[in-house]
């Protein structure tokens, strides 16, 4: 019987994973592009 390959799904909803800390204005600033690459 063939085994099924496991996969991981990442759902981006914004937040700190796609932003950086901007000390000048003392807040998190969103990146222009996601830091997680898109795989199709």
C-alpha cells in the first residue's frame, strides 16, 4: 500500500511574520513582499 506524503500548509493573515520593527516610529511596519516564499 503506498504511503501518503505529509504536507504543511501555512496561511498568512498578516502580523509580525511579515513585518519588521521600525525603531524610528516605535512600531512594526509591514514588508512590501512576504518573507515566506510562494510555492506553486
